C-alpha cells in the first residue's frame, strides 16, 4: 500500500496534521473516525454544513445528466440561478466564475472599463485597510496585507487605500478625478471580523451616487446568509452597483458570482470577459439547491443564533481581561485577544474543535448556519475552557 504524502504538493499551505474522510452537518471525521466540530465551515463555505442531503442529491443527479457544455451555448441552470440571485439581491445581471478571487477580478475589470468609457486614463479604485479580496494579481493588489503581497511586486497600480469604516477618508478623495469605484467588504472577514458603523455602507452609497463612482461590495464571506440576511447589503438597506460572492454559494462546489446593477449594468458585453468553466450546469444546479435551501428556513434563524453565541461568549469571558472584544454579525464572530494566539488552533483541534486565528490575535468563528442549540453550547464550553487554560498559562509565564 502506497502511503500518501504531501511531497508532490507545492507547499502553499502549512497544513495541519489531520485528514478528513467524511462529514455530516457541523461534524467532520478523520481517518481514525475521531470527530471534530467544524466551527470555521471550511473557511466560510459550508453554510449548510457538510453533505447536506439536498445539495448532495442535486449534485449527483446533475452529474448524471450533464456537467459542462461551455458558455458558447445557453445554460438553463445558469439562467435559473442568475434569476434567483437577482430576485434575492435586487441586482440585475450576473457573471459566473469559479472562485471569489475571480468574481473580484471581474469587478475590478468592470470598474476599469467603466472608467475607460468615461475617458479616464488611469481608472482608480478606493480600497480599504485590513481588506482581503483574493490572491490573483489584481485582487492581491487590492488586498491590504503586506505579508501576502510580499515578493509579488510590481503590483497593479490603480488602487488608493483608506481606513475601513471612515467615510470622511473616502470623502476626502472627492476631487481625485481618476477614481471610478469603491471596493469594500461589508464585514472584513480575513481582517479579523471588523464590522462598520450602521450608516457606513449607506454613506458610501450616497457618496458614490454623488461622485458617479461604482459602489462594489465584496460579499464573498458575508454573503449567502452568513450575516442573517442573504447578503449583508440587504441588512444595510442598500443596493450596490457590483456585488461579488462565492464561498457559501456552492456549499463546497467551486462557484463565484459577480452581480451588477445601476451604473455597472451593461458595462460588460461579448468579448469583455469570460470563463471556460464559469457557470457550468453542475455548479449552477448545485448552487441553486444551496440558495433555495438557505432561503427556505435556514437564514431566518441566523441573527438569533449569532446573538446567543455572542452573549454566551461575553458571559464565559467576563472574568478574562485577555479577551478585549467580541465582534459579531450573524454567524461571523471574532474573539479579540490582547496577544498572539495562533497556538489555539492546534489546541482546539486536539480538543475536537476546528477554529481559525486571523490577524494573529483574533479567534474567528464561522460555524455552519445549521448549527443546533446543543452544538452552540458545546462550542462555547470547549472554546471557553481552552482560552481560560491559555490565559492561566500566560499568567504563570
């Protein structure tokens, strides 16, 4: 028997020493049948949990009928998914890709073409400190993370960075005639679950309308029910010009989407953009099952679950000065510690819990939206015990 090894993989990830062989709901099982609660949902992907029967059934049925034809032809499943997403979001048209980075890449191209048609020679997009938009060259350039950019210069120009959640900083650029768009995450996920003021997105919408800029929202992590609305912008009561999403859209099947409305509608035409696999029958049929399942009854409970978790964690850590803040929107939670805590990832895994530490000192939780009350209690108990133990050791040290 040949022992599988990582030696043939380019080591772009420092992988944890565990391999999962099956999953059900919030649970994953490794090769030795040890079970783990997946409180990160495969990085915000499995909003319906693992192997949701409706998704598995649709995927299997569609695979038996037709997987791929290409965008040279009409694809009914793609048209149905586009219609559903537009009805849910108030957007007008959709371009389908295979990933979130590709959806953002499409958004950046739309912004540049929009500017070019206005005779702007150097179309420039305002982006935010603390942002993460992907790892392709354009999305990497838009991302505010020196570590992921290191060694990849020259980056694309055409981006101006301002602080997140600071309307005045955006307003201060009103006289820059190169600016064509603002690209922003409604909640910064990779940056550490940073949630802007309630009027921030609406303020950006007003500003973009006044300046004739596109408002482009990266809802790759915040979309598909994660914040308690199908898209976070719905909760903010606004419609962007461009909305990108991926992650939870396919519940594990790779699919992304770039939606347009308003000033961005009609910018792309034949020949301006494309994708061989994007919007294939298999992906679109599967994503439609995901969307319909999420909107049936799952999303309605997300806000309450998120609030319950936040309250439970506030109570659990009330005696622990090391936990300085708990940030929460729907089932996006960031537990801010006052020091680096990446070692908690390994400790949690040893305790049968999968978490993620982002920005060095933030425990990020993105549990499946289907998580039950008993499972939420278990999550709080396990993580509380781990962080208290970590704190006790730090005191001794």
